[in-house]
């Protein structure tokens, strides 16, 4: 039987609608809109697409979006000065500096300059630390979105075997922390893992976040596994195609014959990231305004 397709797009739309309702209540209670500042350095086309999408979604949810575009040759000091101004700006609840930054800029130093209570990306070491010790804080949007899809489908994850493939600070590591907090038994696999197929075959839950097209094969999966595919990879164009197809890190067609549920690419994890960013921004707004966090988000 073919696996259930986990519809991240539909889930994200519902989450965005709930955020929109809560944002309207926030505006009533606080006398201002929640605000998200997005900083884009340079003109990377993919980043430009993401930043536009984030701005549009922010306005659609009834929040203020402040877009700051800086030239590719901006100095580290100028960028840090902008971050300082945003930290001090009472209309700004969340700050997102779009990554990757041009090579002459230090990503880590820029992230470290963001007020952790405005770090809606959850990239600041303070938020990574809060997640590691279970003290709340902001959780990176993509893994939090994956977790929402998993708990929606599976409910209680206690005792389940979870394998996260990939150990990035943005997805793999926080994903493992979230699964551990939910009482799963967690393995982080990566490019040096021996017998990756054998490790993945133990998993009730597989989260693939490696950025390699269709790497995870159907015969690596335990029958009935739930598969979350974080990868977005563009294949080389086939004959007659202008652009290659977008595929995930999982070989979707064959894998959906073995898994019980699987996220498609596109339309799975991708749409969740922006929805969770809006959710994190609204949570930040409540904290910054001294209000109780919104419920049901
Ligand atoms: N670049 C690609 N995804 C992201 C993201 O979620 N946050 C930031 N800041 N940059 C990104």
C-alpha cells in the first residue's frame, strides 16, 4: 500500500491562519502589530526569493515586515550596527539575517549580535543552549516544523527509534534535541556513519537533512516508517526541460511503497519553515510586550 503523503502545505496554511488570528488579538492587546525585520545582504537570487516570500507571509498574517537590503560589499561593522538598531527598536520583535552571507562577513559574529529574545531563527548560541537544557527559547523553524508534522501524525513519540541524517546546527542537531525531548531514542547519522542503510533501517522515524538528491533509498527503510524529507535539491535538467526537477533527499516514489507516511518535495517540510517563522515572531512579540504566550501555536 502506498504511504500517506504528509501534506505540509495544508498544515502550514492552517498554522498561518491560526497565527493570523492570534496576531489580530495581539494587536488588540498590545496596541501595535507584531514586527519581523529581515536583513538581506547582496543579491543572491535564491535568498531574494525567500526574503520576498517571508515579507509577503508576514503582511498576510497581519504583522509588520521590515525589509533591510544591504549591498554585497557592506562591511561587518555596518551590518552589526544595523543589528544593534533592530535590537533596540521596540517595533521589531523578531530579527532574521538571511544566510548565507557573502564570504567576507562572519555569520557567527552576526548571529551572536542578535538579541536572543528577538532571534526567531533560533540560531543564537543562547537559544541552542536553552534547547539543549530544556529551557524554552526559540527553536529553529525547519526542525520545529518537522516536529509539528511528526506529532500531528504519530501523537506520542515515546520510545520510538528516530534517525536524523545530517548534523547541521540549523536542522540536524536541533531536530535530534526535539525528538529526544519527546522521549524518542535518537541517533544522528552523518557522512562518516558506517552502514548508514543499516542504521536507517532501525528507524520508526527518519528525518533526512543532508542535501543530497534522492540519497535515501527505499530498501534502507523499515516497513511502516514515517519519513520526513528536509532536502530540496534541483536535478540537472532532463531533455526538453528548462530547469531540472526539485527532489528531496529521499527517493520518494520507491520509498512511498515502504514507508507508512512521507513528506513530498515540494509541498512537505518547505512550507512549514515560513509558517513557523511567523509563529516564532508572534511568540517573541508576546514576550517582548509582557503578555502570556498565545495558545495553540
Ligand atoms: N537561509 C536559508 N534558510 C534560512 C533560514 O531559515 N534562516 C535564515 N536566517 N537564513 C536562511
